C-alpha cells in the first residue's frame, strides 16, 4: 500500500470519535485491545508511560510533559487525539539530540513512509484477528493506539506520554501500566457514553 491507500485503510475502521450512536460497553472492549496486542506480539509493557486523562487540558499537559522530558535529555513518544489535518499528528517522537538542528519536520510526526511500513506489517495480522470474530470489530482508535505503541518501540523511546481517548475503564490506552498517571480537570463530557 502507498500512503493514500494506508490512510484509506485506517479510515475503514469504525471511528467512534465521529459517531455518537453506539453503546459504550458493547462497542469498546479493553480485552479486545489486549488480545490484539498479544496477537501481534508487541512488547508494549517494556516502555515507561506517563498516562494523562481528563476533560479539558489533557493535550496541553501531554505537550508540556513531553517538552520537559525532551529538555531533560530523553527521547519521547507522544500519542494524542484527535488529529486536525493529518492522521500522522497522533503519533510523534521527539529526541533531545535534535534540539537546535535544522530538521525539516521538527514537529516529530511519524513520517508517511513509517506509517505505511507499520500498517503493511500489521495489516495481515489485524485481518486474521478480525476474521476470528471473537472480540468484535476493531476500532480506528484501537488500531491507532497499537500503531503508536509499535512505533514507539521501534524508535526505542525512553518515555511515552499517552493521552487517553474518550476515557473510562474501556479506553484502549488502559492496556498500559504507567509510571505516572495525571488527570486534568474533569467535567461531565461524554456522560451519555461513560
């Protein structure tokens, strides 16, 4: 697949960020994410995670924590959602070694080639997993969470700053075991789902 085909493939998964008509406990399943990561044999527990939740400000907190870690000399993976212009915004890697260098993409976005390579690697396994029909349909956010973890492992990051999606106990990001969890201000958003 090329980049456009890869994006089209990713968009083929049900995206609950764009839908309000679903049942939270039926649609989202943490056991599905765990089973898929195990099926793909991704050693996601070998990373130092900082997990940020909340209703307002969690993206800003993730950015600040990432900046602090990079300034302290670490290589840091950052996973946020939603994206605004490109799906690549969700997965970023920042390396303290790159500070001050004239690098074309200082935003740390996963490159088109890296995204294509990752998706091409895991697509056959995801399709095989989906065909089992044991856990239900894999979602866009679940696939993207897994892509992020896989990319961060490949990049050998020191830390991952992981922003939750919708939140709640079934959020795909809850498969990790964080060193630190942070919660920004909470409000009653998404109460119809959670």
